[in-house]
């Protein structure tokens, strides 16, 4: 199958939005492109052999020519199309086997702050896959595994970190605003927060977490981040066949303390 026409792509490999309104305007203008990408991804999934899609590309993290492989499930009965989870399951052949979300997160971290030898980094949530990558590059890496709760920031943690990386945990925080405030307090001025979480690109409001039912973030997360004291918040929308970032609405968030 011919590769997706790069000429019709935009902002390789990601587009950045500072507000829900900016994203709405962009997606209004880009609907045909989104539809074409979706049709292309469906065709790739349907053409897969032995429940796997393999494609050549370049890994933005191990910096080599590689192949990306994705598990393709059997077709869902209601759509008759397979619905692969490109975000979590498009995996690089490098030894760390990083999926699309982690590779894209590391690429945003590179762009926002880099991983520099003197940095102190706090890692929250389920992020084992990228911890070795971070740990060998920085002075200190602290991890919080379970809920990743960080509140209130202890005195020891006040302005203690240059970078907080949070992987799929903010949606599960029952006190989201307090957690964001604690994250802000734990960062040094100018420090960066980079995170992913389940996100509904059509939702203006975050659905809060309740006992037994983790929430889903909506576009108000950008305002919430700024209300927590951050200078700026942005959403980065990824799509690149070359870098192995297929799938709709693959968003990563960043903010500056
Ligand atoms: Zn790789």
C-alpha cells in the first residue's frame, strides 16, 4: 500500500494548541484530512496479515531506521473494521520496545526542556517503559508509582524538580485541581510538566474521577493547569507515519511553571 501523502500532512510531527478554541478552529479546517487519515488507518488494519501491521520508519528516540509493529485485533462486529490501539500498541523494534505514546512523550520532553545531566525529574504514574531512558540522562529521578499523588507538596519537594513527567495518572486523581497545584509547587520556576491521560477531544469539560471510575480529561484541562499557577499550557497533537505515530487524537500536554 502507498504511504500516506506527506504533502497533505501538517506541522510534522505535531501541531500545538493553547486553547480549546484553537483546536476547534483547526479541526474544522482539517476535517477532510482527519477523515483521509482515518480511512488510511482502516485500510492498513484491514490489510494486516496475522494480526499485525508492520511498517518501516524512523524512531525519534532510538534515532535509527526501524520497523514499527502494531497488534491488529479482529474486526469489531458493529463496524466490521479492526480497531487497533495505535497509541499504546504501535511499538518500535528498538530494545526498549517503546510504544507510540511514550516515544511521542519523549519527543515533547526533548522539545520542551530536554533531559539534561543536572536535572531532577519526578516521574508519576505507570511509566516503567521510559524510566531507564530518563534515569541514565539526569542527576536524579524520583518515581511515584501508585496514584502518583503529590499533595500537598512537602517542604522537601517545594520547587525541587526541573521536570515532572506524568503518565496516565491525572484522570484518576479525585482532587485534580489540588494535584495540579502541588505539581506546580514542586517545580522550580521555569520547570516543565509533560503528561498524557485519557482525553476526550470532543469534551469541553473534564469528567472527574470517582471511586471505582477514573475520569476522562476534556479541554478545560488547559484552563485548570493555568489556574493551578502554571504560566502556559498546551496540547500537542501527534500524527506521523514516518515516526510511527498513527491513530486519531493522540494528544500530549505540556506546561511551564
Ligand atoms: Zn526506537
